C-alpha cells in the first residue's frame, strides 16, 4: 500500500528515548514505520519505564481508532 493507506506510525521507547523523541531529537526504539496495522512481537527487558507512542502526524486529515493489547510477565 502507499499514500493515505498507511495511516499511522507507532513506537515503543524507553523513557530516555521518549524524551528525545518528544523534543524532536533522534531516538532509538522499536518502530512500525508507516502502516495500517502493526503487530509487534518483541520482548522488552527491564526494569525500566516504556512508552507506546502512536502518531498520525503525516496523516492528520483522517481520524484513527487505536486498539492496544499488551501482555506483561514478571519473573
């Protein structure tokens, strides 16, 4: 798909990288790229604070419905 069909971008960022991303600086994390649907399968090791960010900055004309499901396991 191309153009308006790729309607959002999502990120999973630790706290430091979220602050960088929020300040429009380069950030390291897990990124979906521009997509319609994203199903990340990743293991995040902690302890840490993580942020899930969903952005439609490049597609502000259309509204979005976001559903997030996450599983957390603690040893």
